[in-house]
C-alpha cells in the first residue's frame, strides 16, 4: 500500500513523463517528489507563471508531454497566462494542480479550478476518488498526449493522502490510437489542383513537423515553393526551394512570392491574420487546408478544399495520386523564381536603412550582427511587443526544433521562462532570447533560475524604456498621454549581474566586444545584452499600422 500521491508520481514516470517544472507547496510536495524519485527531472522556477512557460516551450520542442506541478488555488492562478498560451497552441502539457479537499469550500485556497481552466480553453480533469485515482490520472495523461492538448488535472489533497494498492487499475499503458483514414477522393482532388497549378505554394506549420520529409517530396513533384508558418519555422530549412517564414515576419519579397501563388496548400497551419497578413496573401489563390482537427478547417479563413487527416498520410496519398495525374501546370520552380527565393529568404540579406541616433543602436543591425556572431546551432525564442520582429525574423534557425514563438495569446513577458524551457529541451544548442525591456522585467525573477541551472544563453533586451507597441499604436497621442507607457532608463545589465548573469550594455555595434569575450569563455551562465535601441517603430509595426 502507498499514498495516492506517491502512486501517481510513480505511474506518471512509467507512462513517460521525464521532465517536470513547477513551484512546490504543501499540496504538490509529495507528488512532485514521487516523480523525481521515479526518475523524472525537476526544474524549480521562481514563479508559477515561469514554470508554465518553461513546460510549454519544452513540450513544443520535444513533442513530449511534460508536467507542470502547482500548489492549489493561487499556485494555479499564478500560472494561468502560461497555461492559456499552451492551450491555444495545442501543447501536450499535463498540469498537476493540487486542489483543496473535497467539499472544503471555506479554505483560503478554494476556487472552482475546473471552471477557471475551462474558461481558458484548457481541458479540466480531476481525481474523483482514491479508488479511481490511477485511472483518472492515466486518462488525463493520454488526453494530453493523444489529443495534443493542455490538461489540468486537479488533485484534491485529501484524496492524495489516502492509501491504495500499487500498481492498481488504470488504462493500458501501451494504448495506440489509429490515425483517421484518408479519403482517396480528397487526395485525388488535391493532386489534381497541384497538377494544374502554375505557381503552387505549400505552407508547413507545427502540425506538419513529423511529415516534413514527405511534404518536401510532394512539393518537388508538384513544382511547389515551400515556406513555414511562424509556429513551424525551420521545418523546410536547407531546401533550396524554401523561403524562411510566411506572414508578418516574412520579408517583403517573400510575401510577394506567396501573394503571386495561384494555389496555396497549408499543412498543419492556422491560417490566421499573422500567417496570412490579414488575408492579403490569399487574395487570388485557391486555398487547401489539411489538418487532423476538423474544427481547424476554415476557422480563420474560408478555404476551397478542406482535408481532415494526418499531414503525412495526406501528403503521401496526394504524392501517389499526383503520379497518375496529367500535369498541365508548369509549376513554380523556374530559374527566375530560384533567384528570387535566394534573395528573399532571409532578413539578414535585405537592405537596412541606416539609423543615426548617437547613443542608441539600431535593433535590426544589432540582430543581424549577433546572428553572424552566435553559433548556428541555436534555439531562438521570441517575446512579444514592438521589438519581436527583430529576433523573430532576423535570427536564423537551424530547423524546426530551433524556434519557439509563444505568442498565441499575445502576452508579453513569457520569453525568459520559455527560453529556459527550450534550453532544458535542447541542452546541445545555444538558447537565444529576444525580448523587450518591459517583457524582461515582468519575469526577471527567472534570471535566477537560469543562473542556478548554469545555462549558457544569450538574452537580448531591446531596451527602449517603454512599452513600445503602445507608443506606436497611438502615434497621435500626446507626450502627456504617453507617460503611462514610458519609463526611466533602466540599467538592465546591472539588474542581470545582481542575479549572477554576465551582462553588457550596447549603444552601438562597437560595443559587441563583450559578446565575443563571453563566447570565448566557459559560457556557464547567461549573457544579458542591455541594448539601448532606437525608439522608432519596428519595421513590422510601421508596415502594419502605416507609420
């Protein structure tokens, strides 16, 4: 016999949870220790919000279900923004949320956890009794794993303290779910559209990562140009017929190549405003959307053909059907387009207008310089705000495990914790975070976590002493009105050193010698770059808002 909490920790480790993030309190102390004793690794964050973003980034990169361990009530509410981000991005994440004893509505910790979670779009589940605890918990793990969703499993503390036999009744651990059958008629129709297209473009998203090989084969057979969504950036890296990234972060020339397409096929992509530049990239093309979630088809944009199914299976079936289809279109892979792709692919190859503001560094030029200095084997994480275009578009990535874009909820301040989760997921790569001063200071407490873990990461703080997006969203506002989003110049480098980081202040490209020195060191702690940047609107803000 053993306590339910101990049995849960042991079972979760057996089911495959190897990484846990969290803040430990009385309600989750035992279950977390049971996971650790059963072989899982644990990262203690300094705040639950940070733990949630760490777990989200870890699971995005690895594709594995990670666990987020939280205290009841306030521990859960502290983590809700990160949980919402994960839920919106369909991250396979299992939140182990302690809960007050059944019926104890007078506890200071009591809230309706299921209702709170349901409102955010995550899946609420719970232990119903000691007798059903293992089955309840195993079911929650399988929902997170198979449905690729964020599950919040509430663990009432009185149920956790009861004793049960172990191993007890639970769903089979070797559960396999067959993939949905592919309609051959759909595959034939897709093949026919590709065969007749003059300028086909295939977009690959996070939902297509496992299928990137067969999608490349389909694109080659159809003469299609490839490009990745923001969430799937890096999926086609290295292919000579691939552009870097579609939508808001695309170079203008890359966007033009997509806009000229007569057929767009999207695999595992949400065709939202960011991906389609407000729909302008889809104005003239026929659009096919392939997704294994029926609710995703046509959610953001009407499509000409929607195919529900696994991306790899659909691409393979379409490839086979294409072989038997008479080709009428010439395809998009011409010598002229090849040259345009090479010129349009990366922001580092685009001309940058010179900015002459003494004492301030141009963020685009800074990012391009750092891109050349830092190792190519990297994981780039992007925070929100006015400055996100610079790290989000100018830093190149090696593949689809080299980029995390935690912006599905459009919250700033998730970047620092996310890059820690990315570093844990890929310890063989250099983590690189691009964040604003406002974003970094929101979660700066996790600098201690990065130092404690000995993470050799680069954190670029684009410091404009403001919530820059709001400055540029309201260009007609008065200086008096802007006071509420402007702040005194903060010495972020000094703050970072206080946490134990290495840090430098950059006001021009001549100040980057400290980066070289850090790269040549042991790199056993983060390097924080306090970049005092021009206060002008980023090129993305300027383009989107006409200033």
